[in-house]
């Protein structure tokens, strides 16, 4: 077996291990999952690590094979909660992003929303006035040609966790890119999330007694 084939097999194996960690252990960060997978497999060569797209493809395959029914139900519930959160945060033009939008979310996934405001303090006062607790943090994002550090407000609720990344109002016009591979970050307004859920409902098999009888 050539070195190229062996390297590809290693990447596929690591992608599977990383996907399983994300699906079963609730790891949400691709980099963390692939590093942990490499340690488990005893692979020190960073050149053999799969990229995010390979891991995402493996995650979708893993969920379809082992978590088909439970993952679909969990995803729909998270999207319903996302719609409620978007209604609450409507003054800040919320956009859904992350696994809840792309469809790879599991029971440990948080709901990632992008908010657009004049300042972080505006969002903080909004939450404080409604007695909604949060923890302030930050994250680095590629926005256009800039690498920025943006505020993130983490809101732990009873059934799920919200992560609110606060952008400047004018940032909505600028394309955000994934740090790992430069792909545009997917995001959706409320109406787009509703349309996505309706599309999923239409594609889902009907398991009702009436449908089975027919």
C-alpha cells in the first residue's frame, strides 16, 4: 500500500473518530475533536489530520447511521427554541448559524445566534432588563479581510444554551469566513429557518397509523 493511500485511510479514520466524539460526547469544536481523535489513534503527524469538511461529512454519515431518529427530533426542537430566541431578540436582527442551522446539531449543541447592534452594552442592557443571566466572553472571527475579536454573551437557559455573538450593525453586509478553510459562514434569518423546517417536515416519512395503513 502506498503512502498516499495509507495517509487517506488515516484521515478517514480520524474523521470518523472526531465525528463520533462530536456526536456522542458533545464536543462542538472541530479542532478540539480532531486533536482528541489524533491522540486516541496515536497519530502525531498534523499533516494527516482531516479538515473540517471531512469531519462534517463523517458526522452527517454517523448521525444518519446511528442517530437518525433521535438526532432529527433533537434538531427540530433546537430550531424551535432558536425561533423563540430570535423572536425575543428581534431588535438586534438575529441570524442563526452553527450546527443548529447546518443540521449537525445534537443534544449537547448550543444555539448560535449572530446579533447586530451599535454596541455590546446595548444587548447586555436588553438581557439585564429582562432578568436573563449571561456570561461575557469573546471569540475571534474572520470578517471580510479582517480578523476581529467579538463579544460573545453565553446565556444558560433551562433546556438549552444560547451563544450570542455581537457584531456591529454594518457588519451584516460583510461576509464572515471560517478560520480553517476560508469558506463563508452560513447564517439565516428567522423566515429562512422556518422555511428550512417546513422543508424538513415535507421530506420526513409519515409514520402515523393512517399513513402506515394506506
